[in-house]
């Protein structure tokens, strides 16, 4: 996961914080002084979350096997020749809703 720093000058991880009274910078990735306590965060993922992450990763890395169909549809849209089948679209929407409630 990537966390972007959207507010300049604010470091969400506490890196380069000034240590009070010493004027020295504290680094979040270096070695700690003896006697200092180090706390750590722990995240536990459910089996469903792990399965979803795995499925998402596989889908993101999968080869696009329908490139030819996507290219053909894109060309039809550009040319203005793409025809939407309203009935099929409605049937699929109803089918998907029925699957959710059954």
C-alpha cells in the first residue's frame, strides 16, 4: 500500500522529528539508542481479506486475453457505430440483483 504525503512539511511517520532540548534529528530507520523502548504496530488480516488480496493481485497481474475485443469496441465507439443492447443490459442488471438476494 502506498501512502502519499499530501500536505507538504507534515511527515506522518515521524521521520526527521526534532528531539526536544538536543537540537538533533531522530531518524525512523536507523539504530535505536540502548534503553529506549520501541513500539510496533501489528495488523491481523482475516482469511477473507487475504483471499481478496490474493484474488486482486492475480487479476492485476493477469494477461489481458480480450485485447482484440476491447480494441474493436473502442473503435466502434470512436466511429459512432457501437449499438447498445438495452434489453440485454437490463436483463444482466436484474440477474445480478437477483443473485445478490438469493
